C-alpha cells in the first residue's frame, strides 16, 4: 500500500529528454574519473576492460528496458525485484541503488570541486549539491532542459580533446598493446571500475513514472544512450592512452587535461577542466534525480520513512525525498574519498543490476539476463577488496533492516 498523501508523478519526458538524462548521467561519471584507476589496475588492458564493462552494461540495459516497459513506475529495479522475485529482493536492490548512487553523487560533487577550486573542493562540492537539489525540487522537466545544455557542452569539449591528442600529441599505436604482465584479475577489476561509467542508463528506468508512453520510450532511449556513450568512451580512451601511455595515465589526477598539455596545448587546460566540472555537474544532476525517485518508491512501500513519499502539489516532484538525498550527499561530499566512493558505488550498483537480470529472467528472456547476471557478479567481486567489504557490509545492513521491519509487521499483525 502506498503511503498516505502519495500521488503519481506527471508524465513530461519524451524520448529525447530520456536519452539526454541518460547521457548526462553516464558521460560525466566515466571519462573524467574512472580511466586513471582502470589504467592502474590493467594498464592498456583497460580497453579490454571497457569492452567487458560495455557487454555487461548492454545486458543490464536490455533487461532494464524490458522490465521498465512492463512496470513503468518510479523505482527501477526496486520495483522489478519486488514484482518478479519477491519483496526482499526488491528491498535489497533499492537499498543497494540508494547507497551506491548516493556514493556516486558524492564522487561527482567532489569532481566538480577538484576542478573548480582544488583547495576548497569540499566546500564547492557541498554548494553544488545544495544548488542541484533546488533545481530538482522545481521539477524534472527543468532538470532535463539543464542536462541537455550540459551534455552538448561536454561532448564539444571531448571532441576537442580527441582532435588535439590525435592530431598534435604524437600518438603511438604501440601504447595500445596489451602489456606482458597484464592479468585476468587486473582486466576484470578495470572492467568493474569502468562499469561505474556506464551505469547512468538506470536514470531512464527510475524515471519510468514520468516518461510519456513508457512502453515505447524506455526501450528506445536506454540502448541509444548507452550506444552513444560507449562510442564516446572508446574514442576518448584510445586517444588519451595513445598519447600518454598506461603508466602516465594511471598516475594522472586529471588524464584529459594532461593529454592536451602533452600535446602542446596548455592553453586548453582550463577549457578541459571546465568540461570535466560541467560533466560531473550533469552526472550529479541526473544521479540525484534517480536516487530520489527510488527513495520515493521505497517510501511508498514503507521500506523507508513514509513521509519521503510526498509529491509536491505545484512542482510535481518528490520534494521530501529530494531534500533528504541532498542532505546525505552533502554530508558524504564533505567527508569521503573520491576513488573509494567509485569502488563502493560500483559494487553496490552491480548487485543492483544482478537483481535486475534475475528479474528479467522470469519474463522468459534467458540468454541476455544470464550473461548480465554472471557478468555483474564476476565484476562486483573482482573489485578491490575494500570496495567489496564496504559494499557487502552496507547490503548486510539493508538485509537486517528488512528483517527487523518484517518481524515488526508480523508482530503487529499477531496482536
């Protein structure tokens, strides 16, 4: 039963809006944050890792699109797991999504801060979270319009990086070759880290209640957004790796600005830095949007406080969920480490998609969900052990809260 006072969100998003929101969530998250740790894990083998991450992401996207068309509601895999596998699996998926993507929000906010004002990165991060929470509070249509502008600018900056790096940076094909000491574990770890960059298509599914004609829009928007993002990632990764080499890439705090500097265009460094900050801004905007909608869905079913299920009478936004998510992200942005946030987020979200693939399996589609489920589990447990331990602990807390809630409900019903 839905919480009192909850009502449906208005359907305002078309195919283009949904694609842009997915692009905004993905492009900012990956190119400017995940390439360096992926190179540290696998060297130039990160290109293989990127291909593996893309295969898993495609399976997840396909499963998510089929499920979203069947269940066009806010909440994404929280709803799918609940409807197809049972209440516990929906709760676990929703818990993992909210926890993992809240960490992603903090990572993106910190990325903005690092590029805008390195000495005051945390202060900038908190200010950005407050500002974007206000934008989302005013309604999803305004968020989609802002995301469209951000995506256009970031794609232009990435195009400049590729042209400068390949045209003037002395690229070498040999730098793309697999190193002799590359390991399967290293490649899988790089794939798990790069998966962080592909997970933004979930924003489209979690907005299912606000999309017009969801049975048609969602299955079209998800693969298009994923395909565009993969093409952009591949071109940029090859260009930067060919210019810097895997060793320099792994050590670079800002790989794309380093690539244009090595190419002899130091004057473009501020432009690329601005692109990184704005990309992270767009990703953060879409992330907060998705987390708040899953929070809304879980609150409706009382897996989270029922007061978070309220929808604003004027703006049509889940305003209490927006504010709650903004407060938590602001606290994390003031305290967490960027690379640790990426690893933790990847683990939690991979488990989330494992539930999505298991849910899609029950629809009768076998091959794609099977590959997606196996891929999610392999990549999740190939991540650094600290990420696995932290993620497993948080999921354990989620399972415990479910058990306590169920025990309380059973006890109340018995009296």
